[in-house]
């Protein structure tokens, strides 16, 4: 469900172009999601990426899973694409000589982990290996994004949301994702091959609920006097995209490595 937001209209109104599919590390057809709520799998602990934990699917949205680590609380759910390499069928860790770890913030005494693991897996519905995707799509060979291109991006402060965004800047292999209509409050830099950014139209294909742009600045307001396309072409060499025209400095919060995602503010 896309509300009343239409990319087609919005691109016309903003005179912007959608970043082409070859910019993204995403499959052209979103991967099928055959998972079910309650299924268990192995996942890397997002707060401690060297450890592999048991996770339960607590929700599904488009090609993504909402996951909760067994033994953790319900305040640290995270979302993964079904074709993420960070999720594996149960048994994979051990097969590779690893050991399943308690999640960071395990709610019981560390000594009770072996018994907890036994109990959590006993009688559990394990996600079958066939519904996992063999590998992630390949990364584009370089950063093909251009400032001003539109895309859909995970709001990392509210990771259940995918929102309309604009490339605000480029920094080597990194892309500044700016959220339309939010005055920079949710912006972040990510690598060009991040799995959190998608081409325009992704949510329409997966059935995800694309959030409409915010109303906090003129980025989302339709231009009352749009230039005719011919004039736009003429000026396109000199005009910078709206996102690049915002008055600096606007604040991008520093990202603490390993910081917890902030609790959702809705
Ligand atoms: N309810 C929250 C959600 C903001 C989501 C922004 N996404 C780019 C707020 O209004 O702050």
C-alpha cells in the first residue's frame, strides 16, 4: 500500500530522476519471501557482528524479515532482506566449525546459555534451507550514484520504514542518503552497495509500505510553477538538485560504531 504517494507524479514535480537499477546492490526482481512468523534461523548479532545467534521471525514485510534474537528482549528487533548473507539456516554455524552465541544483552546468566539454547531449539520450527537465497546480489563495480538522484531507503532510526530519498552528496564509495521532507534529521552516509537502499519502485514490487515524504521542508512541496521540460533541459547543467541547494550546515549525527538503533519515534 503506497498511500497516495506516486513516484511518477513526484519525479515530475521535483524534476528529478530515479537512480537507475545498476547503481544498487539489489536483485532486479525482489527476492521471494517464503518465511513465516515463528520460524527460527541463524543471524549475526547486529550489536556484535562476530557472533552468530538464534533468531525468530517476528514479522514479515515485503522481501524483509523482522527478527528478534532468542534470549534478547523485544526492544532490539532488526530487519534483514531474505537474501542477506547475515541470515542462515540453523546448523550452518556448527557446520562451519562455529558455536552459537548468546545475544548481546542475554537476559539470563551466561552460564545458563547451553540449556537455554537446547530449550529454544527443542521443537522449534526451523526455517527450511530451501527458502534462503544462495547469495546476495553482486555489488556494482563502482559508485554510479549522482547527486540529486531519487531512491527508496531504510530509515535507520525507524528501520521498519522505507522512505523516498535523494542522493545528497558523494564521498568516495559512500552516498549521503537524504530523506525528502525531513530537513536532514534522518540522513546518513552509507556505502553505495548498502542493502538499505533500493531503486524507485522497489516497495511497489515487494508490497512494502513506502512512507510518503515528510512535510518539514520544501523538498516535498510540489513546485507551483514547474518549468516546461525544455527549459529544464536547458538549465540542467547549471541547476543543482534541491537536496544540494539546502543551506549548510545541517547536522548529520555522528554514528557511534556499534551504537544501538534509537528507539522508534512515531
Ligand atoms: N513519527 C516519526 C517518524 C519519522 C520518519 C521519518 N522517516 C524519514 C516522526 O515524525 O518523527
